[in-house]
């Protein structure tokens, strides 16, 4: 599955005091992460309302639990792709859940991957932004950015516009760095009940989300 087609550069990742993530490439100039740009320019109304409703302590607990679960699943998928031992150790409910979610992602999502050029790939648009793509390669015969998402419940398509913009940002950076022409983003999502869903954008829809990403990036720098 893994085919070393491109020589991806190493990026240095930094976390600022305010928690925002930055990357540093060959130029030595720090740039914001894609997730930082999207977070700073997105509508947080629903998130603020939820945190106010459940309280900070519960909100922080849920966030930590979700982050831990997502990390376990992502790490296991990466090890599977690298043909390493990907068994998730532990008998607590998070580990058991992560194992089931990982197997669902492998059986339903990775089964459609023709080849992968890299996992956890650092990408940078020098002077603008950078980020780490879960995977890049060929999905159902087409070059694509592939992202693995975990969720409490499968999200409807209209709720994941930021995921599509994130994928477009990675595609644009990869095209600039490697001279590729990626115009497809695949979101592979699995929830805590091990339900699986695939979301794909390409062609005209891909171009539309690239425009939306460009607007968000411009908003970010205007705010700075």
C-alpha cells in the first residue's frame, strides 16, 4: 500500500503560549497551521453554548476523552499502514472502543486505497500556512488527500465544511510543493458505535471549497 513517491521535507512544529500551532519550513519563517486558521475564523457560537450548558469541567473532560480516543485510532491506523503492530493495548472502554473503530476504518476505508505516498505528511505553503495530512495517495483510482476522522456520532455532510477546506489546503500545498494536480479530498469517518461514512469532494466542488479556504485564510491574516 505504501509507495515512497515523494521526498517530503521535515517541518518543525511549535506551539505558542496561547495554544496555537505553528510550523517552520526551510525559510525559517513560522506560519500558522491549517487548523489554527480554521479555528480562528470559524463560527464558535454552538461550541460556546455547549460549554456554557455543560460547564467547563465537563467540557474539558469530554474534550480530553475525545482527543485521547482520536489519537489512539490515528496511531493504530498509521502503524497498520506502515505494516507495524497496530494492536491497541488495554481493557478500558476507550481502548476497546478505539480498537473497534480502527478495524472499521481499515475494513471500510483503507480497502478503497490503491496506494499511499505518505502518512502524517508535513505540507507547507511557504509564508502562508502549513499542516500535517493524515495520508496522501490514490483513492479509487484518483490522486487524493485522505483524512481520518473520529466522532461521537457520524456528522452530516453540512457540518463538515471545515474538513473539506482543510483537505483543500493540504492539496493546494502538495500541488505547489510536488507539482501534482490533486483535486480530490476524501474524509473517512468512524463513530463510537463503529459506524463508518465516506465523504468525497472533487472537480468543481473541490474548486469551490478551495475558494472558501482562500477566503478564510485572508480573514485570518486580516485579523492579524
